[in-house]
């Protein structure tokens, strides 16, 4: 199964504040916030939701097609992704803009405050999915991740025109998109991905009820943080899978992207959705234990053992045959 992953490609500046953000907020002064946090640590990492998902799919033995726009500074990043199983031939290189930058500060409770400089990402709208689909025998599914809003809308419309199954996964971009834009991304999606906050914002911006959202998509995946994930499909009971306990929690950046990579890789293997969710949860925990969204390496034996410890021997046996031998 060949995935095209659209969305942001960025360099991440990940910072850690040793205290708690909430301790710095004064309840009756929230209309005039002016804060500066003294940071203990700075890590510069490769990131962006599309690149993170593609890296995860590549780590699990797939050859995903990365679709996005970058600057002239991308060559080292490109080499890294290619070495890890990602097809970067459909990445657009801007003549004028830098690759996007993500600046994120996490506190001691893993709360995050982040900013995103779009840079070359604005040119994502110039990428034609029909040309991408025509390369190398086509694509089977498009994951439309957070990126330039016009690009997200265009790629969604192209998927419908081309008859390509797609996933609606607007994540952080929902905060800046209009209700009409959000509503245009949902209908016909095979999967809709949100977290709990984004689910509420989706319904608020569109005016749709929970049931009306669900009626417009094949299945709705809601990530629940430490609670794991829930999959809902009209006419069936919701499926909830708990997360895998972390041995250490170093950095939450990219755990949602890792969940998606694990889920879709397992879906391509033909396992049941609940087992695909377990695979996503385990990969998310592995990323949580790493310093950065692409700073992990999969060990096949360790992956299988942790799957068995968290979900049982049968769950481990279902995924073991599909894990790459070199992992």
C-alpha cells in the first residue's frame, strides 16, 4: 500500500522550561500576558507533521511519498529521509523561502507553547497531486496533514476528483482556519483524525454535532493523550485502545505523528483497526521516550516484546511478520 503524506516539513527548535506554565499566569491579568521563560535546554531537530509521519512509515518498512514545500536548505534533511525509506521526489523546493520552522517550549508537565513559521510551506498549494499520483505506479491513500490551508483544501478537492482515498488530519491548523475551510476538508474522508480539543473546535466552527461529523467520514479517530485513542464508525461500537506506558518521558513532540504512522503502516499490513491502533500507540510511546520526533530507531525484537507486554502475545504475533528485518 503506497501512502502520499502531505503537510509541513520543518526544522524544530525544541525547548524545555523546568517549571509549569500555569504557575506563571495571573488569573485576572490574562488579557495582558507578557511572559518570558528561561529555558534549560534547546534541541534542534528535523520535524514537520508530514515528514514525521513519513519517517515513521519508512521505519516500519513502507516507502511513503512525501508531499510538501521546502527551501534551498533542505538537502541534508532530504538525504536523511531518503536513507530512512522516504520518497522525496515530490517535494517542491522554493527559490525564495526557507524551510518552515517550528518553535516549541514544553514545561515540566509536558504542556506546550508553540509557534510556527510557514516559510516555503505556503507553496504547498502549487503541488499537483495528479502528477504525484502518476509517478511510480500511483498512490493508494493520501494523508492530508497540517500545512498551508489553501494547499490542504486543494489537495482534498483533488483527492475527490481523482477518486483517491484520503485522511483529513488538519490538527493545529484548525485554529486559524475558517468554519467553511474546515467543513470543506471533512466530507468523504476515509479517516478523520483529531485530538479531543480539535474535535470540540471542529464542531464549534462547523456547527455540526458529533453525529453529523461522524456521518460525513468513514471513521473518526480521536487521540486521547495518556488515555490512548478512540476509533468511531457509524453503526459500530467505538473502539478504545490504551496507550503503552513510557519508560521515560523525554519529549512529547511528534507523538501524534508517530501514532498515525504506526496506525497506517499496520492498516497497510491488513490487520484489524484495533491492532493498528495498538501499533500506533506503541510507536507514539517510543517517540515520547526519544529527544525529538525522528530521533528513534526501531529494534524489531524490542518492538515485539513491548507489544506483547502491553497488549498480549497475540497482538505481538499479529505484527511481527510485517516488521522490517533490519529494524
